[in-house]
C-alpha cells in the first residue's frame, strides 16, 4: 500500500512548528521537524513568510514530494470548519481577524482551491495526538488538558473530538467555566499558580521556573501553591469525568513537567470523589500536537477507504 503524507503545523502566538507526517502509520518524520519564531502581530504577509518558510523547509528535509493535505493546530477563537480567524484583542494575530487562513496558505504554496486544509483547536490536537501515539487509547473515552499560560481541554471518544452535547462543556472547553471567585483558568494556569504563591508569601515571582525552583528547594508556600492547583484541577474536572464517563486522563503543557508537585493532591481528590481513571503525563507535547492535527487526514482516508 502506498503511504500517504501530510504537513502538520502547530501554530502559536510566537512560533510555528511544522513537520511531515506519515499519515498511513501516524508517525512524525523527525528529520522534517522545523521551528520558526516570530511576532504574530506583524503584517499578514510577513507572518505568512514565516509559515511558508517552515512548511517548505519541512518538505525539503523530508524529501517527500506529494502530500495529501495540510493540518493546522491553532488557538481560538477560530472558525475551525471554515478556516477563518476570529482572534481579536488577544495580543496575537490581530491582523488576521476575519481572514480565511486556508486560502492564504493555498495562495502561498500555489495549491488548488480544493486542496485539503484542516484546522483544529490546539488543545484538541494535543489530546488526539496523544491518543494516536498510544493506539490502545483509541477505544477509550479520553479527557486531556494542557496546563500552561492558559487551561486547554478536549474530550475524545474513539479518536474523535467531542465538542457538544450534555456530556461535555460547550466546545469541549473548561477554561471559562465558573469556579470559586472567577473562572477555572484563574486558578489552574501559570497566573493561577503565581497568584496563589503571592497570596501565601506576599512575594511576586516573574515566571513559572522561579516558582518551580522555590518549590524543589523546599519553600512551603511554593509547595502549597502547586498542591492547591492540583486540588483545584481535580474539583474542576471531576464533574466532567462523571458526565463523559472518562476512562483515561492526559495532562500536558509546560506545567505538566512539575507533575510531581501537584499530582498527589489531584489524585487524592479524585479518589475521594470515587473516580477510578488511568492518568498519563505527556512527555512529548509538540509531536502529539502535530499528530493530532494529522488525524484529520487519517480519518478522511479511513472514511473514503
């Protein structure tokens, strides 16, 4: 059987990572992984210069000539079905508001108007990618979260992202759910951690690495901040564990690197709630996102096989 390939793109406010994906076997071609850093508030043409360079470099490094499609992980708000950016007032991609990103990519790469370009929420890409990296999870109901500057989430049933219905929150997102005196992201995120530490110590730290270093040095306030975040995360997700009948929970994002500091408190809280769920800490967020993006092409091929 002839293999099929696609370009996977993980796009953020300050970076793009692209790679060629072996869609037949759902594997990233490591030689093709290419990263570019840029300011997403530059004029559209200048941002597209970086995107074009990244895609072409990935193709050149892979020596693959023919691809079946391009798949893009990109944060919202975004009309993922139509490929139109709705990002506004978020200090990123300000000049892209209302533009059809798929058309911009097709124009840059001289692709046919009907060439397959798919868009997916970045958290959903991460979750689906983790599922496809470990095919045993394809038969399970999975919830995944990304812990970083924000709180991303997705719900996956047999490899497909679920974004509506009574079993999941609107669009599969938990960041904006009411929680305590604000919303979930106020408490479970980098700013949530730094805020907890400030309330406990009256010290304002600059970044998460500082807080982590304080914690591993034995700072009781830093340790308590991580522990409280673990408890808050458990309280936020437990109702959705039950509604969605979650069997497997995946935690990714930069803060997941400090899982030893918050996971015990998280585990304790979900056990008290009667939830028996396998938990996985992601060790490869980037490749997971790229694979998750490519799953759109993989599933398209399966549907037409």
